[in-house]
């Protein structure tokens, strides 16, 4: 089993030995060949890791230790972290969140580089498969497949229960009883990141809602207040990033790379219950679930924005775009699902007949 510590020791020893061999053979001009062999070996090992799906990869002590190290690095950079995880998952008298229940959790916003998930909640994900879990148990995270190609980052992601966000992988994780976290906004939301406002983007087909309905698993929103403010952004940076993506298919936000000194606040919302599993849910039902989800997300934002965001940002509210759909359609859905109650005043919708940034 790849989970056994001896496997990690053997792998590390092998890599060190091959590294030493590379140095020794460099005078024979064989270093490039050995380096290529190392690269191939790494890709095969990581390919095996991410294909393991719901099975853990690597020792838990290493995953948790690296997560703690990244947390301390973030603190050294001036970024603090606070969450209501224990309050919501362990001390809530109404027990609205059950650690032993499956959830499809969605976090917002994406931010320029998903700082919070990388430096803070990755440790929480690793701990979820141990007795140290403070929140959801058996919590896996869906991330872009491209990220596994980067050396060290790919290995770390596999260690802390991150897996490629594909339909097959999501189905496998949920079918095996795991909770899954994903970020619905994706690249369009990342490219539009603006530290001066909270702006969320949702996909035209609402795949996250369909996934929850398909498996009959409750949706659970998470809002990371401060994620958009970790880095200072610029209008010219957004425009340039969008142009580069449209031309080359690569999105690297052009921002001030030095993190701002602030506190990230991770807040859990209320779950949106799903009916029994529906293999192929109709659009009308998917749209209703989406509206219910937005209302729960807006409630969460309304509750915490004033205390967790800069005043000038909180006052602007939460701006939402549903790609490929009109403002009128989204507003109609929200009114219908609000069922007579007031829609949170913080929620502002925008039209987007064409997908944002043609993504």
C-alpha cells in the first residue's frame, strides 16, 4: 500500500539515489537522460496517486505536517486565519451540520490564487481522515487537473486529499461515501478577481447542483471572507490576464504578488437538502436548487460581511453572475424560491447572456 510509511521512505531514498547518480553521471553527459527518467517516474507515481480516488495516498502525519508548515508560512507573510468550524460542527445545539454525513461543499470566492485552501484548509482536509477532524470527515477536494503537473505541488495536493475535478472522479468519491469540496466559479471567477468587491460567477449548466441531485447529497456553502483581498489587483491586470487566456489558454492573474496583511475568515453556511438521488435531473429542478443555494449563500454573506470584510467592500454587497443567462431569469428564480420572504439586500445579480470573458 502506498499509505505505508516504508513506501515513502523507499521512494525518498530512491529519489536521492537517482539524484546522486545524476550528479555523478553529469561528467558523462548522461544527466539529461537521468533527469528525463526521474520526470517520467514522478509522473507515473503521481498518476497512480490521483487515480486512487477515495483511497488515501501517503502517510497522514506527513500530510498534516506539511499543512501546518504552510499555515505557519502564511502567518509569517502576515495572513491570519479564523473559522467557525468547531462552533458549527461540534457546538451547534441545533446540530445542523453532522460530521458523519456526506456533503457537497462549495467554497467562494475563488480569489486570485485560492490562498485560503492552499495555506489553511488543506490541513483540515488531511485531518478529516483522522481522529483529529474538527469539521467534516472524509473530506476530499476537487482541483484543476493541470495543478498536478507541477513538481511538489502535485504531490502535496495528492497528500491532502485533492483529486482532479472530473465527472468520473467526483462520482467515484461520492459513491464511496466521501464528502467533496469544489469551487464553482473556476477560471472566469479567478480572472475577474477584484480586491475592491465580492463578485461570484456561476457556470451556465450548474454542474455542482446537478452533481448534488444525482447523488442525493446536500449542498453546503462556504464563504472565505478576505480571499479576494489577499492580493491587490489591477484593472489592467484583469484585462491582460483575460486576453492572454483567450489567446493561449493560460490564466495567471497579474497582481501584486506580496500578500496583504489581513485575516481570512472561513464561515460555514446552512445545508440545502436534496431529494432522493436523481440520475438525470430536469433543468427546472436544477434551477430551483441553484436559487435555494444562492439564498443560503446570501444569508451567510449578510451575516458576516460587516465584521469580516473591509467596510467599503462589505457595503457593496455580493454581486452574482450566472453565465449565459439573464438577470431577469435569475431574479425570477430567486423570487420564486424565496417564497414570500425578503431576499437578502446584500445580493445583487447581473446579466450575462454570453459566457463571461468567453470562457
